[in-house]
C-alpha cells in the first residue's frame, strides 16, 4: 500500500502497523516543578528530510517543545 503523505487512514490491517518501543525525551524544565504534569497538544509531521517531527504545545502558554526522530529505514534493513 502506497499512501501519500498527509493521507488520513480510515482503516488498516493489523499487519500494516508495527508497534515500536516507547519514546522518552527530557524537555526543558524552566518554570516547572519536579514531577509536574504538563498537558500538551501534540502535533506530528514527516519532514522532507524523512524525520518525524513532534511538537508538544502546553495548554495556556506560548511554549513549544520540538523533537525530531529519524524514521527512515537503514540501508541494511
């Protein structure tokens, strides 16, 4: 199946999705207390370079935290 970038999928087969390990990232703590839970709205996109860009935007502030992951397959895969 060859979906175009940005296509919303209404259905998919179990064999089309692969669950990966959880992702952990340490974000700046300025203005936060230890252990504080910060509700965010998460935006995701794949860049032209092939990285997955995640942007977490806390509610009620202008802050933005951006994290990028290389999601391209390796040449040996």
